[in-house]
C-alpha cells in the first residue's frame, strides 16, 4: 500500500511547498502554511492506467440554452441569470451573519411551494435552530427536507438515493468534513475536497447545488478561492450591518451576466424584495442641503439612483482627513486633486467626508461627476438643484467623459420624478442623438470648471 503523502499548503493563497515555512513565499502572508495529508490514490496497483480517448467535435452544432428553474424570487432569479440551472453549482458567499441562511431557506421554501423537491443540509445549525428560523420566516409548512450533517460521505450516500431533487443546499461548505483528509473542517484541503466531491455528484445528477461559503475579513472566501474556480456561479451577499439593505451580486456566472444585483430589505420576517431600489436609496433625502447630489448609477443592467453626501470641515494646520464610505478612497483623492488643480477649489486645509447614502457600494467611475457636484456644493455652501441627477466620468485634465448607458440612467431619473440631468457633453463627431425622456432637461458639462461655476459665487468666477 502506498504511504500517505504530506505536503505544505498556504491557507491564504493555496501555494504548495515541500517544507514548512513561517512566511509564504508566494503571497507573503505569515503563519499561513499548514501540513496536509493527501490520501493515497487507490488506483490499479503499480502502473498508471492508459487514458480513454477524448472525442473532439466541431463548433457548429446545436447548443440549447440551459434549462432553468426560476426560484420564484425575482430579485434572486435575476442575479442567477433567470433561475437555477439543473446540474449546476452556485456558491453563495458573504460575511457571517449577513443573511445567507435566511435567503437560502426562503429560496428553498419558494421552490418547495412550487412542488419541487428541496433538500437542505445544515452543518452549522441544529435542526431546532433551522426550524425556529423557518417559523420566523413563515415557511414551516413547506415540504423542505432538512438534515443536520457534516460528513460529506454520508451526505453523498443520501443524495445518491434521492434522484428527483431540484435543489440541494449545503450550509456551509466550511463545516463539511471528509474523513479521508486529515486536516480540520474549514481548511483549504477539506473545503477543496468536500466541494469537489459534492460538485462531482451534482454534475452527474439533475439537481442544482448551492454551497454557502463564509468570507474572511479581506473579502475572499475562507480558504483560498479554490471553490470559486470549481463552481458555475459565484454570488456575493453583501450589505452594511448598520443598514437594512442587502445586495446579492453575481461575480461569476457561466449561465448569465455578471454584475447583476438583487436588492433585499431585512425585516422581522426575513428578506423582502426591493423591486425599486432607487426609491429606497433616495427615501431619506432632504432637499436643499449643501453637499448632497443624486447619482444616476447603473448596477448590472439596472439603473439605480443614489444620494451622494459630502461634508467638509475646516482643519487648519493638521493634515486633512479624507474619509469615504461606499466609494473608492483613491478615486476621491484623484477627484479632489482635479478639483483643486483644474478648478481652483482649495481643499488642503479641509477634512473631506464622503458617504454613499443607504449603504450601497458604488464602483462606477461614472459617479465622479455626482461626487464632484456634492463636494463643490459643500465647498460653496450652495445646494444642488433638487430635481437634478448627475453622471459622468472625470478625467485628470478635468474633462468630463462619456459613460455607458446614458439613456437607461435618464429614463430612471424621469421615472422617479427628476426634471434635469447633468451629463457629459456629447462628442461632435457623429455620435447618435441621445434619446432623452420627454420633459427631462439635459445640461451638458464639458469640464469640471463648468460644474464648479454652477456653485461658485459670482465674485469667485471673476477672480
Ligand atoms: P443568517 O441568515 O443566519 O446569516 P448567515 O447565514 O449569513 O450567517 O442571519 C443572521 C441574523 O440576522 C439572524 O439572527 C437572523 C437575522 N435576520 C433577520 O432578522 N431578518 C432578515 O431579513 C435577515 C436576512 C436576517
Ligand atoms: Mg448561516
């Protein structure tokens, strides 16, 4: 019998070394290398078996779109790309406590209500705890089959018996355990091996498999991102703990578009869908306050309006603070430098606080113009016009650049009752005409100085 082979694996990046070391040479992390035992492969004694021939085919041929089973929660189905695909594997990641188990129990219940067979394996919570949650969510009456188990061999043996399941949820992959691997549950080796076994089963079966994964502090799934590469879709459930909004975001999807989001609101009775997130993100906006501007943003294919808030506080002497919530701090630094250098807005003795209201995280450069407007509005203590939305990317020379999907943004603004939009100037050479909704006034901003001029008092403009 072959003796077990051991090797050393970095728990952060997955690099394999022959010797233990305090620091991983690949990713530079300290104290992340652990010994792992590989089970000797039970193969034909002595010699490697000859491989079978792989059939190669041409590209032309029938390719049916994957069949989909909509879950019945539109916000979730959108992010999935239309619904669950049989024999596919979805990883749902997120911080502990963000609401993954709640979301999946609700999804499971919805599927079960439509008459399909759903199995829910909880490795973290006892049957009683899951039942308690089900009662709170009002789904106790659904025909979900529940098990509390962590042994993957047992789980696979049971799943092999149940041929007709539509959905199997494993909550969470970090609690799963395979007896042929010596390391503890949650280590790279265990997570990888358990995922591999479960995914292999899903690929040969007809059910959709959902794996729940906890995210570590730095935003990666605990263990290296091994699981992300193995699955068909990766969805992240995120949100600010202080807010009731939760956003489900696809970061990988072999069966649909990524960068789609689903918006949910946390309630006593579980997650409620938010079909119109703009109204929600603008709900607490007070008009007529300097330092606030509305950004007409885009999340996936969906336009979302959000309020951007800037607060400036004098800080003579010390080094000024820049504090950002919901946006990129580096980008704020760039924008402040452009405002100062190109438009003369002095900021070197001012603390700048920037907040995207509602707890949304904005990643688009198109937010530049709205953020610049909020800052300029705060700097000159003059409110932005209450019915105006802003979008446009700001370049280093202060020019305002085109962004994608202007029409979708304008449409959403009109839908929510805004009457004007500040946007990049259309380039002269043959750009097709922008189809703006009727009644929406467009104000083209070619350069950051044009924006600042809207807020600066007359005296400043001349001097
Ligand atoms: P849970 O679903 O257990 O989070 P995760 O599986 O990601 O660790 O939710 C965490 C807690 O929040 C739990 O005590 C229930 C509560 N909660 C609500 O009360 N309402 C909600 O809508 C959600 C999503 C969670
Ligand atoms: Mg959970």
